[in-house]
């Protein structure tokens, strides 16, 4: 039998075995004759994948037939349905119905399973239905502290046990009780990055960097959109062109004749004077010294910006005319070519909690490198900007809006939060320069 006939026969066997369920290359190799996974992958699966006969289940190493609709979540649920651990009342009946509706719910249960099976520490092992609160909870925390050699557990193990208490045992634990048990819900390094921001002049330098280092305007547009909307990187990738509204914004300001303006709605260090003071200045202005100037600039309103993590919708505004003009041209060009999304090319994509991470991984990696290169150019000293390059732009954009509004948390929260506590704790602590400016206005 010639090689092509062998290959065709093996591919037919693979199609037959995948009729039952999605499988990994290792599993397929066992079913078709005990072949090595790398051989199966290279010799058979790769050409079949390129030919569109089979597809990789996003977020897994499993292959499925064309027309199948399995996802990483459905595969996890199928495996769970056969596992004794998931048949327990606390897990199967109580916790899993909630976990199925969240992005990471099944992963948290999997971590709890590792704990209960003694795979985290051999000194703690239990059937979840035998868990008695608070005695078992106290024992678990002590064994974990001993295993990790710490007094305070890191966020993840605290979260895993806390969620079991809430959903598996259906217990309501107060913040104070959780803290006393060593299961506080506070994240590690709380507030450490709440002051990440651009130094004076760095926004202008960043724009110049993108204009001079790239042949097209897309990197500048991405940067400006991230900066002004301060959305999570995951949320920015699902913005639709239909959400963008471009309009003319009227601006009125006062300036000394022959000097610079003293009221401005532009950015990068210009101080906005409250309306009351502005109109008092206009009313009392000596026409020989002052001019009242009216101008019109292009702006962009982003309607119903969806924060994918919380499924909440917020209004966003972009007020840098240079960014807006480039964004408007780019959006019109995308519309003319029939695109649905601002930065995503596949119109047919349906983003869900289950498939999102695997779908946008490459895009986020590209944007992460784009921002990292910017921080290198700016000679940033903040390690967070390099370790979380894409996400740090969210912090920087929020700080910009806060500085423009003199840290009006209620106003800024309207564009991204249900309450101001999260905003203040994680994003909105005043920078040193902001404190200096504030004190300069109250101390002679």
C-alpha cells in the first residue's frame, strides 16, 4: 500500500473516532493504532486541519469534526458529569449551576477539587460533603498556611475556599468573618498600581512616537482609543463601529491678549476652570486685556461600551481632535469594507465568556507588545507598565480623566463603575504631582 493510501486510510479512521467526541492527539493516536501524538499531529491532523475537515476546540488541545459545536466549557462539563467529585451535593447540586454561568467558575471548582484530593497538600484531604464549617475551614486554612510557609494566604486559595463556602455550603460570610478566618476577599498588593499615570508631557511624546515610528495610523488610533476610553483590553476588542458617534464639540475659553489661553478643554497639563469662575471672568473681563474665544473641534462618543468582565455598559468620550479625526477616517474605511467591529475582522464571531480568552489571545499579545515598545521609548520607570503593558494604559487613561476633573470620583465613575470604591482603591489614588498641585491651590 502506497503512502498516500495509508494517509487516506488513517485520516478516515480519525474522522470515524471523532464521531463520538472531541479528542486530543494522544487520545486519537491510541484509537488508531497506538501512534505517537507528535506523529499523529504532524502527519494527519495538521493537513486535515488545513483542509477544514476538523477543527480545534478553542481553549483546549482537542479536535472535533466540522459542524460540531463543542466548546472548552461543554467539554469540561462532560468530563465533570462522569467524575465522582462532581456528583457530590455541595459541588454538583449547589456550586456547579452557578459556576456554569461564569467565565472562570469551572476552573475555580477544578482548583477546589485539587485541594480536596490532597494534591495541594497531602496533609489536607476531604470529601466536600463532609466539610463542617467553621472547624474544617479553620483546619484547611492552617494546613495551607503551613504548606505555603506564610501567615496570609495569597488571593487564589482564599478565593477558592471562599467560593466553596458561598456556593457549595450556601453560607453567607461577612467581610469581617472572612478576614478572621484568613479568607479575606481583598486582592494581593491592594492599591499598588492605583497611581500609574503619564508624567507631564508624556502623552504628547506618545502621540509623536506613533506618528513617526509607524507608516499607518492604526497604532496611533489604538493608543488614543485605549487612553481615552480606559476600557479593559478585552472590552476594547468587541467595540462595534455602530457604537461610534462623531460630532462637533463647541469650546469656549478666555485668554489674555497676546498670551496663552487660560481655560482649555485640551489635555496634558492644561487646567480647566469650573464654569462658575469662567463666567465670572467673562463678565468682569476687560476687553482690552481678554478675549473670549469660541472654537469647534471633532469629538467621539462611544455608546454602550460593554465591560466584558462585568457585562455593564458605560458611555465613553474621546476629546483629542487629532485622535478623533484619524479614528473617524479609519471607522469610515472599515464600514466601507463591510466590517462590523472597530478592531476585530471576523464579523461572524460570537464572543462568549467561554470562548473569549482563546479568541483574542493573539490580538492582546500584539497590543501588549505595542504598548511595551511605547514605554521603552518613554523610558518609563514603572515596572507595572512593562509587566502589564496593555492593561496599564487603562490605569493611565483613568488617571488622566481624574486629573482633568480634579479627582471628581462620582463624575468619572459614570464612565466605568457602579460605585466609586473600586475606582478609588484600584485606579484613582492621587499621584504625587496631583497632590502638589492641589496643595498649591490652598497653601499660599
